C-alpha cells in the first residue's frame, strides 16, 4: 500500500491529483479560515467534524465513522471521481489528514496518499500557495465501504488477551491517566500499549524512515503477521498510526469509537500507569 506522497513529487506535477486540505485540531475551529488564508493551489477544504465523522454520542464515541452514503455525498463535491488520484494534507504532520486518507481507502478509493510533512513541508520547499475558496467540478466517485479493517469495542477489548496487540496512539500522559482533557475518564484499555502518534514523525513533521518505524513497532511486539488494532481518543489520530504501520507493511485495524467510547461506559475498566510490552 502506497501511503505517502513526497513534496518533490507533487511539485513536479501538482495538477495530477485532487488535493484535499484537512486542517483540524481538537478544540480549534479555525481550519476553514486557515485554508482561506493560504492553501496548496487547487486544494479543496474538507471539514473533519462534519464531513469525515458522524455526530458523536456516548455509545459510539466523539467521531464515529460516517456512513458510506454520506462520505460519498461529501467526496463528490470535493471533485473526487472513480479512479481519481487523491492527496490529502494538513498543516504539518498529517494527524488530521490521515483520517481522510483512511476513510477514502476504507470507502474503496485505491489511490489516496498523505502529503508527507503537509503544508509546512510544501512551503519550506518553495511550493506556491493561493488564497480563497476552491469549488471544483463535482466528481462521480462511488464508494462501497469496508475496504480497511475496523474493530468494535468488544473486539478491541479482547485483542490484548487473544494474542494480538492493541496500540494506544494518544499522548503518553493521557495513556497513563495523568491527564484527560476531553473524555469522561482518564486511563487506557487494560492490556493496551502506549504508542503515541507523535512518535511516528520527526521534528520536521515528516514520517520517520521505514526502518526506524519498523524498529519502533517491533519493540512493541508488532511484526509482520501480528494482529494489530489501534485506538486514540476518538479514532482520528489513530488513523495516522495505521498509516505508519502500513508504511512498514503491517495491516492494522482501526477502532473508530476509541477511548471516547470506552470511557463513556462506567462498566468498562480503566487502567492507569504503564504496561510493558
């Protein structure tokens, strides 16, 4: 699976792909405004909260997967057609863009990649930016869904004790239960291992080399053939970890409900501290 597009490759032929700007951060509603102030030429703004997620609930988590029908209805106005090459990006390390990458791949679109380093890498390389809104010709993409694996809450709970590895992609202090800024309870799923998404990238916001990523995951007990699931707070940044695993040739399942779903159920135990691999 090809996961990344390098800035140099996109600079060589920027019109060969549908460009999607997925700037978003938890608690920061300025993504659209930032897009209007400067984006890759031709890039269409994608709203993560309304287009890449269904309405949140205690039962399903803060960012449930949208239905295939609603994702398709959103993707067509982005200019996405069957057979389109799509490149997604955000301000930098791809934590939000990975959600669009994962969803479109899950939906059945084959050629979707993340711009490695995002807008920061693009501008650092001298890439041009433009202002204002982009309204492309609508596409005709038909999505099917189910093309990437997911985990239910019960499957996630059973994974650590069933010979698999469940990775928690949140910041380590949230995993340990020291802080919890948004979800009902602190802690982590018993048996899950801490693997913060930030550890997938270097200081420049680009993904680490494949060999380095492979060693990182191997230290957590993840190797080719391992059954792997990933969660975060609400299934957004966990997609970045799925992308990093895909870079090293490991297929991982995403748990869309993640900790926001688990912690909302008082019957589910919450572990704190550290779990050694």
